[in-house]
C-alpha cells in the first residue's frame, strides 16, 4: 500500500487555531502518513522558538465558552487576553490535552515537514533565527507540488 | 490475555493516546501484544481506526474499572 499523504495550510496564530494542524499532523504521522504543513500569514507564529506568546481572545469570538458571561466592553480591558489564555491553558492541562509545544515536538519527531511561506516571512520581516531550525522555506508552487500528490489537503 | 508490554494512557486526551501508542509499539517485535489503557472515550473509535490503518491487529477491547483496555498485536 502506497504511503498516504496529507498537506495542511496553517494560517492562524491563535491558541485555539494552532491546535488543529498539530493534532492532525501528529495523528496522521502516527498512522504512517507522510505530512507537510505550509505555514503562512499568522500561522508563521507557530514556528517561533517559543510558543509561549500564542494567545486566545474571547474578543470577536462569541462562540468561546466562558465560565462567566462577559460583556464585550469588559473583554476589551487590558490583561483580559492574558487571563483568557491562562484560563484556557489551565483547563486544557486539567483535561489531559497536550500543550502546543508537546504536539509540535511530536510532529518534528515523526518527521512532519514544516514549510514557511517565504513571501509572508518577508512581508512581516521575520528572521530565520526567530523560528525553530527544522523549517524549510518555499512558495505556493512548493506547496502545490506536495499537495498535488496528497490524499488529504486542508486549509486551516 | 497475555501481553508483552503495557502502555497506560489514562488522563490523556486526543490525539495523545494514539500518538503515544504508536511510540509504545515502536520498540516491539512483530507479533508481540501491547496492552493499552485509556480514559478518553474518543480512543475507542480511534484505536480501531489506528489498527485498521496501520495493520496492527486490535485483538480485543473492553473496559476494566471504568477504563478502556485494548490489546494490539504488532504487525
């Protein structure tokens, strides 16, 4: 049986949206799939050496379950983003959900290929030194080469 | 059922039970049996899907002390 392939595009840099690409990639790799993630726009934040600054905000995110209903005006106050992030991380930990760091490490161990979009790296003036070392750089054509042969292709 | 190794995934949530089961199988020999314990209800369907896609046979599954137990035979 030929090895199955999955191509993902990770475009978001918030805590909630950082999980799907790493969960799917680590799982597919465990199933023996060949996986590549193309990080572009805000998804590039997921390649930073430290993932500690990845946050979640209840603002403009009305579907986020809150322990206490909170008016939008309150969500805007300084420090609310950090508080929401801390609460979410604590909840995840208590439920046995892996940290982003752990999932990313599992992906790298399993040879998931990380490709950073060169155009958006230049656009946001990121330096390669800000990212983990296991990153390759490429453009849309690089992604299409792998995506064209993939069995599953998702934009996240 | 006899088994040569046990992996306790109690308390872990998706995708860790599957990802770590894969790791637990890595250093085992073909034909050996791995016993996996999990508390994640999602792992019941996931373990079957994992077995089907990787060729490691799911010999038996059930529950013990309100935990899920799986026996996987390494391909």
